């Protein structure tokens, strides 16, 4: 049996809920109760695994489904990987009035949530069956790459694409490889260099797709990573920087997803932590239909306003 044990620490509030997931706006007698859920983390891991496999299989849904099922299973076969989460009560205390993006509604009402606050710690265990002799946790394996994407470019729980549920790996037991999974950068520049190395590790620098994928894929011509040029004293200051740059675009409702029809945002906002402070970053995954010319304008706008593109060209001329 192989086992990978990650000690994770939250950088921004984690909004992950179970059965009690409503708030007082719909029913004053119901209050969302934060929970750590292995099934939710497995779902996020599956999302990023598809992004990795999409690059390896040229965006083919059938080949990606086959490769994904061989690792995490499907309705007809079991998963090779077990996922468990453990925590100590004193390290994961739900706290009221936690802020994520956006801070308030269009009518000016503050949006505050009961959530696991920053600096909360928990443990993620990934294991295989004792008779499984595969290399699912080997350096460079698709699942390891998906872990890098989840912990370096994404988030967990509700409003993860708006900066909530960002975590960092404080310790990785059972994994030895390059780049380092649990690196704690000293400053913004070391962070940018590390993220560049991670992104190139995911795709070996040369992976590009010959056509527009139907689902999010992390590849050289389908992903753009933008890193802020400054570090801030707190995650909330980094949130303010993200909103300063994106606010006008966010309100227009063209590139940040929508409800009619339902469409998830292609932009994953995130805050990364360094020893010198918190750094805002954005990962954009191009797929399916969207206002991609407008997205190109947004990327250029971010680059002119304090963000550096460390991965991806964002051109998409052939597909726009």
C-alpha cells in the first residue's frame, strides 16, 4: 500500500459545508455549518486531474474519461485511491463573519460567512489498496500533478473561484520529487519562480492543443497564470488588489461566468502566501464557448495593472 500524507493550512476562509449549507438570507432559522468533507476534496481533485489528462490526451473527452476512471474510478468501477481528511478541533474552529470575494452585494449588503478561518490546519491522506502495485503517487504521475494544481492554483469549497478555500502544503510525507510540493516561498519573486516551475512541470513546457477543448485543460495554449507583482500584509489586502483589477469586468458579467445559462467562471482567483506576505494570482482556463476576445482584453488589462503572466500566451487567435 502507498500513502501520501499532506498537512494543509488555509490561507483564505474555507467555505465547505455538508447538509446544513443554507444561510440566514433564505431562512433565519438555518445557519450553514462548515464541515471538512473528503468527498468534496475528491471532487476538486478530479476536476484538476481532468485538466492534467486533457493536456496528455489532446483534449479527447473519451480518452480523458478512460484515464481518469482508471485512477479515481467511476459509477462502474472503484477508485484506486482512498481519500480521508482528519483534523483537531482546536485547529479547525468555525468562525463567524469571514469575508471572501465579493465583499458585498450589488446593493451594498456585506457578505460575511461562517467558515474555517485562515491558519486552520488539517490533514489529507491519499492511500492505495495493499495489492495495488502501480505508481499513482510517483513524481510526475497525473494524480500528483493534479495535487499541485489544486494546492497551487485552485481552491476548495464554495466560492473557490473567487479566492475562498485557498490552502498551502505545510508538509508532504510520502512524496519526494521536484518541484517541491511543500515549498514556503520567502517572497513574491521566489513564489513566481516556483509557480513557473510547477506550471512547466505539469505540461513539460511543450504541451499545446490543436483545437479548442470542451473542458478546462491546463496546457500552454489553454491556460494563463497571472501573478501579482506585490505582496500584501493580509489575504484581505490581496483580495482588495484582485477586486481593484477585476471589479469592472466582474460586474459586466461576460467573462466571470453566469447564471442564465449556468456557466462557471474560467478565472480561478487565488491568494498565495509567502514569508513576506500574501500575493494575489489568477489562473485562466480557456475551453468551450466564451467571450474570449474580451478575456484577452482582460489579460492585457491585468498585465498593465500590476500582474505578470508567468505561464501561457493567452493569444488564442486561431480559436477566438
